[in-house]
C-alpha cells in the first residue's frame, strides 16, 4: 500500500514535468530579448568593465568553495550516512563555483555567445540541488544513480538547445523549464515526502524565497538603479541575493551536524 502511494506521489511530480515540457514545445521559440544585455551598472573600476555585475559574482565562488569544503571534508563524514550521498551536493557546489567564472566572463562583455557559459553552470546547479532533494526524500540510490544523471543531462541539453539557436537569438524555453520546474515542485516534494535526513522544508522555503527575490531584482534592474540613485543596480543585487540561496544550502547541511550531535 505504501509503495503504491509513493508511486502515485512520484506520478504527480512526473506529470507536472510532462505538462511543462509539452507546454514548452507548444510555445514559439523564446529568444533572448535584444535589450537583455543592456544592464544598468556600467562603471569600470580598476580596468574591469561593468565592475559591479562582474564583482558581485564573487560570493558564488566563496560559498561554492565553502560548500565543497563542508561536504568533502571531515564534516561530510558527520553529515552523510554514506559518502555517496554527498554526490549531488558536490555537483551543486562545483557548479556554483563555475557560475563565478561563467557569469563574470559574460558580464565582462555581455552578448549572446558568452551568455551560454553564464547559464550552463546555473542549469547544472539547479538540477544538482533538485536531485539532492529527490534523493533525500524519495531514495538515495534512485535519486543519485538514476535521476541525477538524467537531470544533469536535461540541464545540459537545454543549454545546448539554446546554443543551437544562438543565431536566431537563442531559445530559452528549456532553460526556463530547468528553473521553473524545481521552484514549483520543491515545496510539493517536501510536502508529499516529509521524511528526510539532509534537507529541511524551512531551508527549502528560504532558498526558493531568496531566488524568487533575485529574479524580481533582475527584472527591476534599471528601476532599482534609479531608485537607489545609481549606487547599485537590480542585477548586481540579484547576484548577491541569489548567492544567499547557496549559503542557505550550507546552513541546511550544517543543521544536520547539530541534529546529530
């Protein structure tokens, strides 16, 4: 009976994914807005163009390295019941470190080409973290050895799809799906499968909240810049706020140490 119920719950998650994929396929290609690269923060400092948007990626590298140190170091032996349980987090934090490089490269000279290297690690980070939640809530072996490779393949495939349409301005349908699906289903996943070892609903809601706020700031790039008198732009703040989602993952894993002590 319990196995049947779990299959139905998993079916709900799969059903949502199928609906979103079909919806994305039915939509017309979604190219990058030509004005997307027109960011508010353009000041050059120390010879670095668009300094604020470039430098604000640094927290991703810092938190990414902190996360890798946490899960791969001695603390990892305390956090995880088995070492392979750390794999999704290693991929997540590794991808977050790559965001610093890819996003800084893009913001140095914003254009469609380098935008690919900005978004690829973001997509992989999303899928790595989502796989971590799936593994913890549904089953480690299923989540790590089956679901996670598929999710990372899907994330990479969505970016290659975009790269294949780069001459037409890109096609962001599947990149958007990589972000929308976890944001929609993570709260549902935690509700349907409340039993966990490493993930908590509280931290998940904080992660989602930080990221949604970051996306709002991204949309309000120029408005934020004007409102704050040209001191800082919405996109710069977006980087800083989004990095707090990564820091929240670190706090979530550290709370596991506290619960075990």
